[in-house]
């Protein structure tokens, strides 16, 4: 049975009904009071108008199973249909790439097992809501603004990716009208955004955690079900499997690149840091993060294995005639299933999407929670900001702007800031040369890292960044034009950045048959991430030493002092 198999109305109705299910669950929970009784409508409206700290953050309320399921559901998204499956369906990447993507996706939780309790204790219950609160408590307002910019930028791109993916999956299953009509695409995007935004703004983080529990169970159940169904329906011979199953040097490079990129980015995911402050105890936090990491690893591995199976079954289509595309590997395996299974796949995709979208929406607002409480900022301000970001994400998703290139760019931006921020865990001088990072030193570490990326672009004599019709990013217009010859009809390349600044878009130098470039598969990309990490680390230490050398103990103070901010040692008292 070839796609499309569903009518546009059926596809949209499936997405709407699934999203509304989570809306009903969230609002039902929101009307339950702390005593287990039902709230009156008037009391609920008052709670929405003047939300409590529990509404904002569910502080110290979640046992480890809820922490784990919530972290897992928030970390997964509809993008997994394409991500690891694409890596598995590319023989150049194969098992190293799959392992790298799986480890990379689980690694933030594993790192947070060790650093999150320390950060939570340092920031304190009163001040802790998001990753940016550590930046403010440890360094000051300037570093908080830098961290907030990076965090919001990453979550916004993630939101764009989720919306783009669910719209693409809906179009794949829809009839010709739904696959090409912008109104159908817009309907899907607006429905998902409006429904999730409504219940997150009305019910806060506790409701999102409740939906995460349901979504986590659904995602796990669907994964096990489709493992059995798809592998049974797509048997391959030993010879076919061996032809597709490889371990290559390119795959190893991708593994290292992905671990650096995803770890750096997810450490700025404010939505996941909310789970840290919501955990009931340190033991619950650590066990919950371990559970979340394990579930994420196995889901990523599951999709990667299906990518290898898809390549084994359709090897010539992928590698000889180029009539199939690696990112659609999962859907080629599901193509022979009947309509009922395709409806279930769409429900699965919607569950993945909504689980991530509501976590991102809560994460976007959490960046401002501390100022809401400390300075009396109206809570409606953060609701308006979050709504505006959602509208922006809808426009990006409608225009089908390539998400992979945006993801890689924002991952690199996160790599500029992650070492500088988390070196703040070091609060005492090692000796007179290796001093505890200062706020100026941390900011200069980020600047040094950015300059290193730009200088690398200049050394490589880049002509900017050019995106072809497949989303591949090229360092020269000529390469992008050549790649577009594979398009039908050929499209003009899109100019993303000028000169050496194009290096932030991570163009790679290896042309791949069928159009575009191996987006994250090149040694140049790995080198760029390593440069970002090294210069951010070195710059933070070097400029902190200079700062202390010239300014003495004044260097330990925030660059900008605002009455009401609590930074440094003050948070411990």
C-alpha cells in the first residue's frame, strides 16, 4: 500500500483528537486541589491569575519514577522518526552513528546525575527554576542574559523542529490536498500549538508532568508494538543485513560530534532543568535521571535499528538509484501496513510531538520565573512572550525552513557557552594561575570561542553558507548550485551567512550522491565543535585570571548589580 493512505481530514482529526486527549488530562488534573478534592471554577481562575510556586515549578514534589518519565517524554519528540533512522539508513554512518546518537541523547541526563544536585543546592529552592538561575546565582546578571539567550534560542529551534516534523508526517499520510495545501499544514501547526499552549499556560508545570507520564507510557508501548510489527513485516536475509551493517571511520567521527553537540545543547534545555527542581529529593533526582537516560537510549536505538533494516531491504534504492531517502527509512518499512496501523503511527508521532512541545513551552517561560517572584513581574508577561515565540515557530514551520541546519547551528552556539557556564561549578581557586571563573572571564570565554569559529571560517576561505534544496549546507555558492541540479525542479540556493560567519552553519566538505552534503558527518564539523569547547574553556580560565590579576577581589562580584539579585556566596546564607 503506497502513501498517501489517509484523507487529509482523517490525518488532521487524528492529530487533533490525540492532542485534545492530553488537554483533557492536563485540565482534569489542574482542577484537583492539593487535598485531592475538586476546585471550584472561581478558585481555578484565581489560581491561574496568581499562580503559586508549585504551579510554576512543582518544586520538590516528584518521586523518581515521575522524574524519569517526565524527563524521557520531554526529551523525546517527533523528530526521532527522522533522526536516528536517517543515521542508520546511511552506510557511511551505520552502527557508530546510531550508538553515537543514542549515547548523545542520553548523556545530558547522565551528566546531570552528577552536577544537578550541586547546582540545585547552590541556587536554593527559592531561586531555582531554570538553567539561567545558576548563571545568575554563580556569576551575575550579565552571564544570566547570555545563558538565557542561548537557552531560549535552542528551545525555539527545538519547537520549530517539532512543529515542522508533525506537519511533515501528517502530509506524508494525507491525500494530495493535504500533502500540498498550506492551509492543511497550517491547521496542524496551529492546532498543536494552541492546544498545548492553552493547557501549559492554565495548568503550569504540574499538568505537563502528568501528561508526560501518560505520554511516556504511550511512547514506550508504541515502540515495543512497532518493533514487533515492523521487524516481522520486513524480514531481511543475512546477506542483506551484512551489506547494510557497517562500522566506518565516518560513523565514528559522527559519534563524537553528536555527543559533543547534543550534550552541549541539552544542558541549556530549561525544560529539562525544571525536572531537577521538581524532584522530591536528591535520590529521586538521580534515580529519575538514570531512568530517563535509559529510556531515551533504547528509543533512539530502536529507530536506528529500523534505519539499518530499511537500508538492508532497499539498499539499491538508497545507494544506487537514489529513489529513497534515509530520513524516511521508518516510513518505508511501515508503507505496507494497512490504514489502521498508519493511524496508530500518526498517534505515536503526535504523542512524541506534544510531549516535547509542552515541555519546551514550560521551559521558555521558566527562564523568567525568578524575576516574576523577586521583582513582581506580571505573570501574563511571560505568557505573552511564550505565545509570541510559538507564533514565530509556526511561521518557521509553515515556510519549511530546513531544521537540520538550524539545529546544527544552535548546537554550536550552545557549545560556545556550555563550558563557560558550567565551569562555574568550580568556586575556589586551584592556585594563583587557575582561579575560579569570574563573570567577565566566563563572558570572554564565550566571546573567545565565537572568534575561534569565525577565524576558522576565514582560514578555510569560506564564501558564506549556502543551503541547497535538500537542506545541505555548503561553504560556496558554486557547490550549492551544483547540488541543486538534483532537484526537480531545480531551486535557487539560499544564502544563510556572509564570509567566515558561514562557519556557524557548519558546512562540510564531502559531497554526497543525491544532493546536499553530509550535514554532520565531516571532520571539519567535529573540529569546529572541538575548537568551540577548547576556546570557551581556555578563554574562561585565561580571562578570569586576568580579571582577578587586575581587579583583585572586585572581579568576584557581578558586573551589573541589581537590587534584589542574590549572587555568589549570598545564596548560601
